C-alpha cells in the first residue's frame, strides 16, 4: 500500500518559518504530482501548492511569494518551505500525491495531516 508520512508541523509566531516534509513509499509505479492541502476549522480544504515530477509548480494566491514547494524525485519526497507565516495560515496541512500504482492505475493519496499554528 502507498503511504505518505509527514513531518515538520508546529507552533510558530507570526513572521516565522516552518518546513514541512512528506515521504511517499510503497507500491508506486510513477508520480505525476505531489503537493500540500490545508484545512482550517469551518473552511473548505484547499490546495496550497503542487509540484509535478518535472518541477512545474502552482501556488494558491494567498501563499505566493511566501511559500516554496520542492521535491526530490529519487527519494519520492516533497517539501513546503513556509516563510513570513501569518495567523491565517493556521490549519491542518495534508500531503497528497497523484500517482500511478501501475501504468493503468492512477489514484490520489493523502497523509495523516500535520497541525500548523501561527500565533499573533
């Protein structure tokens, strides 16, 4: 089975930084994209950032210029460097992967989530 394991969440003050990491493992044929969602209480889950296996990136407008997504294709890992954090960034952050378990089987997978809390 495919597993996504996250780390790096925590409590920081506004203006601070955090770096989230996510490792994909298990039966994986290839990875199309990996990224990060976040969900705050009462809010809809939203895509924060995504990166393809080729390195193309997209960001939610609210984090552009502050967050940077990167990946290591060999290690099957994705990272989210979060700078100049704001209280509005407080949420549970979920790693996700859009991948192929075989050349015919494409699925999305999610990590367990890691809490990011930004205090004012």
